[in-house]
C-alpha cells in the first residue's frame, strides 16, 4: 500500500504582501490614535463617541436600538452600554424604552448631542484630510476606494459629519 500525502503549499506572508499588511495596520493605528486625541482635546469625545453620535444622526428619528449600535461599532453589549452611559451623562444622547418590547432599548441623539457632533465634525474631517486624504491624488483615492471596497465590512456608511442629517426634532414615536 502506497501512502500519498498531499502537502498544502506553505502559507507565507512576506515581501510586498507583508509590507502592505503592516503598512495598513500601522497607519490605521496611528491615524485613529491621532484623530482620537484631537477629538478628545477639542471636543471632549473619542472617535467611538463621535461614531455613535454620527450613526444616530443618520438614523430615522435619530435613534437606534442598542443592539444595532453594538453591531455597527463592533463593541460588545457591555462595551456599548459603558459608552452610552458616558454619552447619556454628558447629555448628548438619551435612552428610550420600546413600548412594544421591554427587552429593547434605544439610544436617541439629543439636540445638544447633534450640536456637539457638528462642531466635532469639522475637527474630525480636517484630521482625515490631513492624515489620510492629503497623501493621495484624486485618481489614487478613486483606486484606493475600489481596492478597499473589496474588503469585508467596507460598505459605505454615508457622510462623515452630521451636516447632511436633519437636526433632531425632539419628538419621537417608538410604538
């Protein structure tokens, strides 16, 4: 009896593949850290705070279920709860109970939260322009968009600021 072993080619990450992967990871970490520092210094919020406020600004009636925010931000339920607690304490969002299902709770953007998001948006976009966009030509950005668009989770999520989202009306009908 002849034993045949089929060896899979060794999976290696080296050369240009390794350089591209490391460059992506390192630049992402540096850019996010810098954006976070700027938002914290100028507006007292983190990039994660900004992200949650933006999701709410773009949502119908400026509110989303906590489970949706958890999914969008890739935070655990306890992680999103802690983040939301801080935003509630700052008066930027409020919790809203679901009238039909007590297991569901919503986060809703307040008028103060919307104002703060708009102010922070100018700082955030300026940082993105300086730390990322300025390093590429328009043609390179178009190409980069196509390339990165192939990656998991890269679907477009709308504008980066609240400028295009209507301001909260203060009214809400959950039920």
